[in-house]
């Protein structure tokens, strides 16, 4: 069977266009689904998760097993472990990082605020006046990301729920307490995450020398 030069060139371009992604929080609900979607479409994926006890560890370990069977290895480690991150990035030339690791839960933030500051640094609220510590750590993360972009030219895309001004349906607990939640279908979340990777621009500088616009 003869293979044309055009076919070979197309194959090379396809291989070169594939992403190599580090997914943090890979054993979480969103992280596991995003990791599987990336793997299914042919991208390279490495997961990282600290398997904390914020909710059932067995559920996270089961997801780790599911990912392993799909060919996605998940490292048991913490995003605050700089030595581990240095080792991972020195070994693998990632094209992208999908940062989904976060200390989840609004109520628990009131009981253990430090865990949220370590991990994470109601849609109508102003973003400069967060209504909970959980939201405040998310906002702090956005500010730090903006600073890294400004100084180093690091290309960063932050994901939020709504841009079209549509009203989402909020759910309240049976006791009609003060905390309400809205929900998004997981496949829509995955599409948004992959779209963010696919449309991300290249970083514009390195070594503290920003070149051009982000």
C-alpha cells in the first residue's frame, strides 16, 4: 500500500497538535471526566490528586482505578509540594495544565478556613465582595493568575459559569437554609474545559521577560 507524502504530513500535524496535559484534581468528579475525555481524543494525560478526606476517599480511589484502566496514571501528591511539581515538569514537557484541584464545599470553609487558603489560592454576588471564604480563595486565585500573566506572560484561561446572562435554577436544602446551589451538567463542563485548552494562546514570555500581549 502506497502512502502519499500528504498523508504523512497530515499524520505528523495531527500528532504534533495533540496536547500533553497535567490534570490536577484528577480523581475528583470533574477532573476524572475531563481526563477521560482528553484520553479518548488522543491527548497525553497525567493526573495529580492528593486524595484528601473532604469526601469519601474510596470514591476517589475508584475513579483512580477507572482512569488507570483507561490508560491515565494519577499521581498521589499535593499541588503544594514544590519538589514533586519540579520533578514532574522536568520529566514531562506539558503543553497545558488543567488546574481543577480545589478544596470543595462552602460550609466546610467556615470550619477549616486554612485548608481553603492552601488549596484554592451564589452567582449574583460582586466578585470584589465574596460572600464566603470559599469564594474569596477563588477570587484570590484569579488575582494571582492575572499577576503571573502580567509579569511573565503566562497564558491563563479562567472558567466561570455564565456569560449570557441566563438565569440558572437554584436548589435549596429542605430546611430552606441560607445556602443555595446551582448545577451544571457534567458533559457541558467537560466541553468547556476542553474548549479552554484548545483555544488557549501561547505564553508570551519566559524567565520574567514578557514579550507582547497575552
